[in-house]
C-alpha cells in the first residue's frame, strides 16, 4: 500500500542532512522531470525580483527565493519532518517510535511540486513552489508531472489518496490501480477545510501506529471500523468519506 499526501506551504527550517541526492529519492523514474524543474527553479531565483513576481512572493518573503536558489547545496531533513501545518502537526511524526517512522518511510509518499512524490523519510531542503505556478522554460506543472507520475505509481499496489485536487492533477492514479480517494466531511455532510487536514493527519498517524497490511478498499474499511474511524463508501466509485464530528 502507498499513501499519497499533499505537501504543506509551511516548512521547518534548517536541517542536518547532506545536500539532496536525486538518486536517493523514491520513484527514481521521475529524476529527469525533477532535474528539469530544479534547474528551472534555481535559474529563476538568480533574479530575485523576477522570482518574487513568478512565485507571487512579497518583499518580506524574499528569503524564500534564497531557499530555492540553494536547492542543490542546502542542508536537508526527512520530508515528514520538514513539512509543518495542520496535517503534519496532527500526524506529529517526531513523536512516533522508530518502527512507526519506518512504516511511514515504506508506505507514505508526499507529493511535492518541485520533486514529485517523495518518500516520507527522503531528505529534502526547504523550497517554495506551489502546484499552480508557471515556471519559465517549463511546461505547466500539470503537463510536466502528470503522465510520468501516473506511470511511476503503476506498481504502488493499493493507493490511499489523501491529496488535494491540485496535487491529484499533477499525478492522477490510473483507473487500473486499486485505490481510494478520501474526502473529509462532518457528521452533517458539510465539507471541511482546517479539519480536513487535521483528520487526514490523524488518519495517517493511526495507520502508522497500527501498521495494517491493506490491499483493498474492503480491507481499509474493515481496519477503520476496528479502530473507531468512520470511513464509508460513497456513490462515487473509488471515493470514500472520512466522517468527523462537527
């Protein structure tokens, strides 16, 4: 099983790992796309004014340009620790034991805009790039990533997709692959924003602490019921709803 998570705009600074090596990232078949995009992002950020315009950054966010310029040489940390924000705070990977973290490394992919899906324990630097950004010299990110990413996920086995729609567009899971896309709703059926991310983080934490072997939607639903989670099928094929209290 693979779990697909969205990234977060906010990231923990610093790191003690060596500069990122593409050949150590998950899904190495994406390294051509990774190299092209990193080259374009680093080149863009050689011009701070232009980079701020393209990346839609304020003057106070100029430090983000420097992060991008140093992508190849900056210190790194595990992706699951690098990302912060509601989902990652709820997951709280730092507090998990070694076995649970190893399970995250084996089963969780975080879908970043510059690197594509990366393993939870893959070491990455700080960066700033959103899924909808158009970089000079690069096709729109959807065209740059989608086909190659879908192909790279072809051998993932059962896929639990917790990404936002903007990141799903960067790498749709092929219909031939057993998968489930999760929406979060309240017990009144109303869609959520903040609690959407929190619920997904708590779901992944529950998976990491129980470490089930799941190969189908049926097995996932059975596991959820056994662990007090309200996960249910919908009228939309392949779509599940995670129900939380309003």
